[in-house]
C-alpha cells in the first residue's frame, strides 16, 4: 500500500506517483484530496485506489481497470471516458457523472448532478439517490440505474442503451419511452446491486429510445461516384462530397443529415428592445416625421443611382387603423365572411405596392409621352 | 470559465477572518480564472461612505475626484492610494445615484458603500493580497471572483465584482454568459442607467440595481433574474445584510454550498470550500437548476 498526501504534493506529481505505484501493482491511498481535480486520471493498471475525502472534477477519467473508492463527494465528470474498472463514490456526484463512459462501473451512493451518463456508450452508472435533469442525455449504449427519482427529461435524445428508475419518473426526454423491464434486466440489476452491497427491493421503470427522431422514411441512397469537373487550379466549390450531397437531395427531397442542425425560433415581441422608454414619449410628438422610408442604390463609381421611396402608411386601404390591430381584425373578418367580401380582400392588398414610387431615370423617361 | 465564491459568518462579532477566508477560497479555484481577481468585502469600522476608484498612476484623476467630492458637498474623512486604486472615506448626506454618476464622471469608480469595499485588479488572489492586504480585513461577509476573460478585455475595470450602480453596498460576481445582454442593456439604458464596460456581468449588477430602485426585495429580484436573463449563469449578490445566489435553468455553470452553525459558504467548486476546512470531507449540496436563495445576517 502506497500513501500519497495531496497536501504535500501537487495533483500532477501525485498522479505521477499514482501511476508509478500502480505499474508495480501496489494499491494506493490518497490523503487530503480536498476536492482537487483530475485525481487518478489515466490510470491503466488493475489496482485499488482509496481517496480519503472528496475528489474534484474528472476523478478516474480515462482510466482502464483500476478500482476507485472515493470516501465523500466528487465534482463534475467522474469516470469521464473510463474504459474498464470501477468508481464507488460515498457521497454525491456533480454534473455529467459517467460522461462518455466506454465501459466499467460507476456507483454513486448519493445524488447525481445534471446530465449524468451523457453520451455514454457502455458500462453501468448507478445512482443510489436522486438524479438531476437530463440523465442519460444523448446516451447511445450502456445502462443507467437510478434508485431514487429520475429528474426531469430523463433519456433526452438517447439513441440506445437503457435507463432504469426505481423512484418516480419526473418527465421523459424527447425521443424516450417507457418499456417493459424484462426478467433478464431485473436479474442483472439485482446481481449488480448485490455486488456493491446496495439494498433495493422496489420495481424499476425502464426507459429506452422511442425511435421517433433522426429516422426518416426514405433512406439515404448508397453513395456512388458521380462524374464532376475537377479544375487544375485546385480546390473549388465542386468536389465529390458536394456533388454527392446534391444527388442525395434530388433523390430524397431533403439535405442529408449532417450533425443535429439548429432551429431558430420566430422572433417574439419580447425581443424588441426600444431605444427610448415608451413611457417618456409624449402624445404631442409626431412619430411619423422621424420615419424615413427611402433609400438610394448604386450611387458609387459614377453610376446613375436608383432612388426608392415610399410614403409611411399608417392606415391600410380599408381605413382600419393599424394601431388598433384593425388590419388583422379586418382581414380575419373578411376571411370568415361571404364571397363578396372575399373578393374585396384581394382588391386591397396591392395598394401599398402601388404607393411605392420608383424614381429611376430610365423608368421616368419611359413614362413620358 | 470563471470562479466565484462567497461567505457569510452567521454570528456577529465572531469568526470574522473574512479576507483570509476569501483569499483562500479564490486561490482554490484560481485555475478557473487566472486573468484577474476581485473581492467585495463588508468590513467592520468604515466611517461614513467609502469610495474606491481605479486611478493607476494618474494624479490628475485624484485632483478631479477631490474637486468632484467638493462639488457634491462631500467631506473627506480619510484618503489613501493603494495599488492601482485611490480610496476615500467621506461624509455625505444625499441621494447615492446622482452622487455616484457625478463621481464616475470624475474617475473610474469601483464601489461606494458604508461597509462595502470592492478590491479588484489583474492578477491572482495572492497577488492582490500582497498589494491590498486583503487577508487582514475583518468583516461579516463577502464575495469574490477569479476571471477568465471571454467577453471583454483583461483590465482592472472589467474584473469582478461589479457594484450595482447607484446602490450603496450592493455587489455581484458572475460565472457565465448573458446572451440577451444587448437587449437588456438597451432597456436599462432607456431607464436612465449608465454602463461603464461591455462586460455582461455589469448588466447583472445594473439589473439588480434597477429592481432594488423599484422597491423590489432582493430575493424577488433574484427570482425574476432567472426568468429575465438568458444564457448560462451562476451569480452571487451581496448587500449590507447578506449574500444570495441565482442559478440558470440549464445548470451549465457549477455551484456548491456548505452550511454549518457558524457560516454559509458558496463556491463554483468544492475545492474552494475545502480550503476553509483542509483535510475534512464536507457535506456539500448543489443548488438545483433555476433556483435562488439569500442569507442575511439576521438568520
């Protein structure tokens, strides 16, 4: 047994000592960890490491085969990308516990922070308390067992793997569904709990991927090389990938999936920031005088400019005032009214367009007799 | 990334090694922000109002400050130059906000308070301790910050804490990004508030100041901030009476709390809390996403 006192050496030096001892096959005790980060990162020998206190971020990350026991809490990312071995945490774990787990076992006796088991691929993450929101976020393999409540949006965007919740499922994430726990699932969980001396008799709710997202009715075609022009000058916009993309789109009617993309919500009224506090505007001010709806295009390099302008419209052609929301109401009324009114609706729409005056000299000349 | 820390001693008159505690806590999480460090300390025994300015070597600024103070009918009790700052304790009766703006036009004002003193500069917590003797400061509570610059320059005025402009004894420290910064800033500017930097954390200070100006209680202001501010944030706010925190709904910025009979300590990471109790495993809790809380000296 080797003892490393982190009040005497830095974590970097401590980890060097840890690796040296582990390569000799000696078990290790870490004293005064005081929640320092990166303890035991990259340890690839099957030794036992006892951390006498709390560990900070990424404890036991990237390790392969070591058995860690942390007496108290751990910070974010315990067992990050661990390949094999185990971590047993006596207290709570911060966010992203077991992130990107590639195998091995992470056991947290207390509660889990948010996004536990994010993008994990294999292995088991056990939480004996409650989990926070987004447990199993984007997981694509392995198993998460939560003996307490699940936290909100459990299994958000998971694509494979399974989450077993012993307490209340607070809410399911998108693309997650509840499935039936099989006898094999049950037996395997009980064996796991017994191995770590955790007592729990209640039933489990199993959560798996529902398969509604990122799946399309039409598959992407199998790519085949397409002829395209290659210029001797080097890279251009046209390359094999671009041509293939266009081909795929022509066949399936959408772009191929590249990443997750992003959606932009329609701007909300609350997004409008007014430069002047509206309560300071007095009724006497003529707001229209300050509005200028004119622009000039192409007035550079001696060219004849194109001048565009239009009057400020504060009433639509029906006479319904815009400020009262009259335009919209009028519009709706007409839509719900009979055919005669419907015809008159088409008549008023082009008016604002006619109000625009085009002042290009060439057009002006054309209008002259 | 940035690191924040706050501490409040529950029992008045005891255990008030405030400066030492915050220097150690910030040293614990200095890896989260090596660019600059700052403290908002609520000290015992300040007479009148304390004003701290960033002046550097600019002697003309000190003359401008003296002239502005005379202009505002504030009597100087004591003044000193300390590091890059100029500290002056004054006797002043009147509205703080116009006084503060008048002083800000004279020089870069860091804080005003009857017990608040904001000390911030580029460098680590130990660097600042050497220059400003922070570990000798005794007091009831305080907050601190280590900064990794992401949104604006590395300079003393962009360091945290930020004083809630116009409100004596209110300060904030922040870890995160406020993504609706410009929208909120324009709204606050339209209401007559002035901004000194492009730092999104200053917005939180002014936001809190605006709420307090409307007579809204600090706890309510923190509750509203969780709805009004977009982005990822964990921030601490301190007043003459106590400290509080607010945390965004995404919980993307860490925060850990420790409480016992003598004190409440909050920090970005447990490693900071452990600096108060070396070698002792702590029973800590993590505030839930989208939550806020305050502690006052009367608890």
